[in-house]
């Protein structure tokens, strides 16, 4: 019996390429494993907002008393984060058994790391006596390994430009890939306020039951509370979701629409909705860690999510100096990301990341220098996220703020030993 880490190491060298889109190989192994769910399944696709949507669905359904299973990716620190059963991460031992089950069924079929681990997690969830399964689609939708499962309800969050080499160069192409998770006769919740035409066209083409933001459900609110209205339900006087950020009400609206669409099979009370949204937690999504200086953690890693981060940073108020730690993948559209947040950042700390797809810190620094027109800023390069964070702490005053953003590996790199609690050095007696 291999340990979980041994299985992960084995999976990494199994297939000639890291990403190999297509369902044939995964479906072959899944059929051999007789992989199926005996409970309602919700799949969640989109460019940004998938993790938040899954977390809010899970929190509300747990409050309603359901046994939930959630698959999300990637993880921040530990692989086990990718599968939560009844609100808790699955054990390494349970993962190892699931990997062994995939290997026993695989035969001569070559699987990528993501495909192998997806099959293992689906196997683990299918055997866990769940009342509802929530599956985050890793990349795209139509050809993503998760799409071998026919969802009872699909959710499509915001759609923007990312992974263009695989999904297409524009929102219409990317939207069509995401729309591949729709199923005939079943609800699809589109929470993007301005979805690509390809999404709504595909819903009509396959005969999915389209729920569209602004038409079938919507929200309103003031500074103190918010309200939601859908086809069959209304909620008013709700506290804001525990996840911070201007975009979370759009995500929460999609969540309530999905629960409304499935209310005959998994009914939830208004109290479960209120409690779930008030208690939901998700590390690394505009996560503000109190301290001196304050620390902000955000896995914003494409222009759309960095734009949302910039809006949220602006709403935090005044800080004398903002320090930013950034590490990102080499294939990201860096220029608009840097341009959007550059006016708010006074000192940059670019970091290497421990994988070949990552941009080098010196390349990030050069990309920043090429667009920077400010004369009052400075930058440095560092070997890993913790060293970059430590350099920012050493340079910061107590009233400053430090923002760590970019890849999951960047945020995960500063969370590997727990949440840092910052105290600027000259505050210490």
C-alpha cells in the first residue's frame, strides 16, 4: 500500500503531458469502476468564483443538516483540501485507498495527475453515503474530467479570459467550453451578469433549463443588509456573506438560485441559508488577517480576479504604504494584471514558485518595470513566497498593509505553517 504522497508522486510521472483535455480515457476507467452517485450532484464551472460558490453551497447545505461532499481544486497547502466530506477534509488514508482503486481499474489507460486524482476523489465521494455532491470543474467544462458526471444542476460563475491556449482567445469561445457542463432538461444557473451569447445559445441547443442572473434571479442591498429574489423564493434582511468582496453577492445569488432549482429534492430553510452564508469560510479569497501590518491573501491570478482585488483593496481605506508579494504562472496575461493594481502598490516583492510552469521572479519584475511609470516605487525578487513575505514584513511599518496574491502556490506558500500573524519589528519592546 502506497501513502498518499507516494501516489501523488506516481501520478505526476504517469502521463507524458500535464494537461490532456478529453473525456474518453477518464470515462473508460470510470465505467470500469462503476462510478456513479446516488444523490443530487451540482457542478460548478467558471473563470472566477467557483471556489466561493462551492463553499457557500456546502455551508448552507451543512446548516440544513445534509451530508455533503465537495471536490475543489487546486489546494492551497495540503492535497487533502481537495475533498471535503461532511465538512471535513478526507483523510490521507482514505485518499490512498481511492488511488489504489483507480490503479486497479486503470489497466493500460494513461491518465494525467488531474484525471487520476479526480477519479480517486469521485470514487471516494460516491462511497461516502452523501445527500448531495458539489463538484468544482477544474478547467473549462466540456472536456474536463469532472464532466463525466451528469449533474442534476450546473452553475456557471463569471466568465473571463484565462487559459486561452486551451479554452480559446475570447469570452465566446471560453463560454462555450464552460457551457459543456449543461444537461438536457436540467437547470443551469448562469450567475455571470453579462454572459457570452454562446452560453445562452448552448442552453437552448441542448434543452437545459436556463436560470439567468437579472432575469430569473437577482439581488438588492444597502450598506447593512441584502435581499434575494428567484423564481420560487425570496429572502430579505440577510446579513452579508462572511466571504469578503464586492463580487461575493453575485456568487451568493447563484448559490441561492441553485438551491431554489433543487428545492424539491434538497429543501433548505431560510435559517439554514442565513446561518450558512454567515459562517462560510474559504482561505485565500480576499482573506484579511488582522495584525500590524494587516495582511491580505488572495488567489487572484487573472485580469478579471485582479480587477476585483483592486476594487476590494480600494474599499479598505487608507494605508501609508502597500506592499505586494506576487508569484504567478508564466502563461498568465500579466500586463493588465499589473496595470490594474500598480497604482495601489508602493513596494513589490516578486517570488519564484516551486514548479516549472511558474514565471521566474526576475521575469515578473521585468514585466512590471516595462509598464511602471511611477518614480516612487521599488521592487525586489525572492526565491520563495515566505522569503518575499518576510522581506515585506521587515520593510513595513505597523500601519501599512501587505497583499499576497497570484497563484494558489503563492498564497499557499505563506500559509504552509499556518496563518501568519504579523507584528512589525519596532512594535516589539
